[in-house]
C-alpha cells in the first residue's frame, strides 16, 4: 500500500491536523510547536484535503473512548490512527493517550473528524489524585453543590473523578496521524501526516484548578 508523507509541495489528497481553539480552527504548521496546558485536553481535527470538491474520499473515522460499544457494528471500521511520542533530545518514546471524538464531517474539499486527546498517567496516580480530591470535597462546609456531589458513594465519586482527571506531563511531544481506508471503494492510498509538535506547559494540577471553580476566592 502506498503511504504518502505530506510535504509543502505535495498535491492533494493529503492528511493534516488542525487545532480547535477558542479563536477558531487553525491548521498546524509542522515547523512550530503549539502550546497547551497540562490540565487541558488537546482539541484536534484530523483532516483529508481532496483534489477537489467532487472527489470522493472515505470519511475519516477514529475509535474513541466516548463511542457506544456498537458504534462500528453497521459502518466501516476506524480508518484513522494516531501516535504520540514524547521528544527528549534525539529520543522518541511512545506514550499512552485517551481519545474522544465529538463529530465528523466535510467542508468543501476537506473531510475531517474531531479528536480530543490527553496523555494518560498511570492509573494508580490518577486514583490517588481522585481520592485526595474526593476527600477535599467531603471536608468542605455543607452547601447545595457539595450535597449534590456527595449523594453518591465516595467510591463512585472516586471512579468518576479518576476518569475526569487530566495531566499531560509537561514536555515536548509529536503527534502523527495515519489514514488507511477500510472499504477499498475510494481514497485507496494510505496517507501519513507530517508530525505536529506539541509543547505541554505546567499550568497547575487539574484538581487544583477545579477547586478554584467550585470555591471561588
């Protein structure tokens, strides 16, 4: 199978990544790192630019943690995969990550799928952080918000917040996407995006940030 790596001079179709920001969707240049906070998800779109509006490309799809178990039972399987590597000097190390997706579609000659990503710490670390946060909630003065949260058991709350916890370890990363169509009907060549550089900044712990929202100062 032909796999194409995108360069500036390459003609469509090609695969590339865009970042979803409060200011809108921005294409990511391979020669400049984007800055993200350690306690935020990285909001991306994986995109395929077709040769023209009429060209048929197999719709990009990802396997995501927030999809129903039978999501792919009656549709082609996921054709987009991502890899994330931590960059330390000349070394590249694969890191585990969690991916959710809120949608997909087509804009003129660009097919896209959303990918919200965070790098996963060890489960034991996430559980410990969640337990500490639930203990903090339980220690707060009574109030409507705390009462609603504490209606469930502490164990249930811990599991919930362990899933919510985000901490992308500060440092430098690169993200690469691959597209391998599953139906063989169109867009038959595989595509590989140029690596996108990510710099994760230490902006404080996820739960410390959440505490300030729950108990404004």
